[in-house]
């Protein structure tokens, strides 16, 4: 098993896992505490439109997908802010429209299309080194933004009305969280794929939230859990030759069920002894 | 209060003696076509403890949001401390409705209280606050004030509804506000709690001016200096009394045979009911009533709720 580590592609995959886990821990925490999971789903699927654009016009894929999802996420964030009662439907529309747009563009592009499957199901075993540097840079930007604005993010996430009454930039913070989600989602797509990005963005923060006592500690714990799931999933994928993205989510889901089950068991035991 | 005297915007800061804390003039507001607030006037002087009562949907919370500058009036004006509401935000402590905070949030009680310092310091990127030992000491004191000492390490989700409400009041006290605005603070008070919420609010009078918004008529027996009723329009009374007009505003007009009408008659007997507004000479709504005596600053020694709840002699309906 350990001989797997001697392969270049495995080292690249582990580096990609760690970089993606940092983004996942930070953004996933903000997504979960702000209840933006559905919006994250919409952004991740709409990103496919950016992938289609990149393929059709021969643009670099990662910047195109990031640009497209940031633009669509700002639309969703605007609706969520101004017409909260309509935001569910608006996310659903952009979710479907972005995907359809991407599929049509790819249909119109002649040539070999197998690489697209990696965007749906992940291609962590084939992340180019340039993408690793790009992900590292994005991680650094995310961490810097969160560190600089953490008080505003904390107060606006916890109690928006109070934050507004204290004169905090509530709207800017809302767009910031959604924008960071869009960027992070595209990064995670490279690791576990479009379909599975939601799970990695929600499961580690969910587990982390059970014991976390502050927002930063929840982010750190979510990053740690995410790294564990990625490494475990890669080991499974190597051992049984299954799709790496699916294997990572299988491990994460098993972890989720184990933690939830242990929690339920503890509650039952506590009730019996009480 | 035990706050350092040097902090900006604290109680006792230079302030024109006769300048009202809140001045609302001919205020109209509507979300869509129907007016929510219609030609509302309200003046709150320094040190007052005003209860704004009214039915749900009557415009109480809207009025609070207009006071905070979170909504813009359709016509008329709101002045706080003689200026625009947004400029006065650092001097206001706001206790929003309990439901606005997220209960499953990973945050300790101490950190919630420290959030009260948000917006007190302008940083490079937005507003920040310092997390130093002095702030933590002050947060502990604020928790002590609301009867939550020893709870600072608890997670906010572990508190009972009433304890959480008090933690949020402690948070509002952190910024040393001159004006405290509380939205439905009794919505989640523990019924058997030994901590008497309104008695506590009464002790804050003096350094603070307080405005409490509620749909709960029973709080009218508390230690307020004034009561206002809001239901699209506003009736303001100096002194903690209810006029039959106010009850009609709150519940509509009912015959005595109707259960609601019977309830209104019984409630009218519980409070020191004031004469009808039209029975008084114009401009005297604010004075000359027996309950006017409650206007003097109480500093926590005001008439206990029990005696305020006894029928006022000669005013029984």
C-alpha cells in the first residue's frame, strides 16, 4: 500500500487533497453556518457552463469555470438578499441553466470528450502541477480574507440583524461569503467532481460543528476531517481501482454515519443512566 | 454603571439637556401600498423607559427598524440624539427578536457578549473590535449584571431561551449604549425564572434610555415611565397607563357580550386606566394624570409590579 506514495501522481493527488481540504474547511464552515448549502449546489452545477465555455473557445478551464460560477453566484446572492422568498427558485433556475448551457456548448465542440467526465466525477489523480499552484494561491487568498474579516463574518453569520444595527457591512459580507463559495466550489470540483462537491463541502463541517467552540476551530477541524476522508478515499481507490471522487465521498459518508451513530448511541445511553 | 468614563459615546457624554433622545415627526412608512405606519409622532426623553405595545403586524418592529435607520421612511423624519439614525448607531444597544440568532452556531456565551463591541472600532477592512483582557473583563461584568455569571464558557445552544435572551442583553450593554432598543424581549423568558427581566431593565434606567417593544399587554404592569400603542398609528401616553382608546387600538372595538370585549373590560380594570384622550384639553395628554408620578427616574425602586396591577381607585371600568 505504502508503495503508492512513491508514484508521482499519488503525491500530486495528496497535495491536491490537502489544498482542497483547506478550502473545504474554510468555505464549508461558512456555507453550513449561513445555511447556503443549496446555493453551493447551484453554484457547483452552474460552473459547468464555464467548463463548456472553456472547451468551446479553448480557454483555460479553471479560470473560466471560476469566472462563470462567481458571476452566477453573485446573481443568486443578489436575489437571496433582495427577494429572499424567491431565492430558492432562482438558485434552481441558475443551477439547471448553467448545466444546460455547458452541455450544449460541449455538444457543439467537435473532438474527444472523455476529459469532461473528470469534471463530473473528479480527476484528482490527474491534477496538473500548474493547477496545484493555482489552488495554493487561492487557498492563501481565502485564508487571508477570512483572517482579515473574521469578526465581521462572525457577527453577520451569527446574527445578521444585530450586525446591521451595529453598522457592519452586512451586504458586502453576504456577497463575500457567496463569492468565496463559488471559488472554493470550483476548486473542489477538480478533486471530487461536480456531482460530489456538495458532500465534501457539508460533511466535514457538519462533523466539525459537533465539537467546535468557535468558527476558526470549526474550520480547522473541518479541514482535518476533509484531509482524512481524501487520503482514505485515495487509498480505497488505489486498492480496488475505483473512481477516486466516489471513493472519497464513500469514506466521508461512512465517517458521517459513524459520528452521527455514535452521537445517537451516547444520547440513548445518557437517557438510560439518567 | 461600572464602565470607564473615558470611552466614547458612553452615558454621560456631552448632550444638550433638552434634546430628546428620539424624535419621530409625522412618520409614514409602507412596504407596499398599505401604510404600516401612518403619521406617527413620538418623542422619547433621556432616561425614559418606554413600552411600545401593539398587536402583531401593527408596525412595532418596523418602527424599531426605522429608528435604527435600517428602513427609510416614506415621509416624515426620525432624529436620534439630534442627528440621523445611522450616525447614532454606535450609541444604540439593540436587542433583536430572539429568533434572529442561530442557535446551532459554534460560539461560546462569552464570544456572543464580546460581539457587542462590533462596530466600535474602525479598522483597515471594515469595523473591528479588540479582544483584549479588558474587553473580556467587561463581558464578564455584563454577564454578571444579567445573572449569567459562570456561564461564559457554555455554548450558546446550551442555554435556555431566557438565558439566551439575557446573554443578548449583555451583548447590547457591551457597547455602553445610551439608548437600548429591545424587540419582544419576553418572547422567550423562562416562566419560572427567578430573574425578573423587567425589574432588571428598570435598574438600567438613568444611564440608559430604554424602549421595549412587545405585543404582550401583561408587561404594561411593569416599571415603565411611558407607554405607547402602535397599530398603524401611535398613541403615546406619559405615565404607565392604558386608555380605553389604546385597548381599542390593540384589540379593536368589541361589545361587552363578546368574549374579547369582556376581556378588554377585565384588563382595563387591571391597570391604572387614564381618561380618554378626548376628555382632556388639547396638548395635555402628556400631563396631569395620576400615573404621571411614575415618570420620575425609578433606579430600580419603582412601585413593584403587584401594586401597579391593582385597580386604580376611581378609574375602574
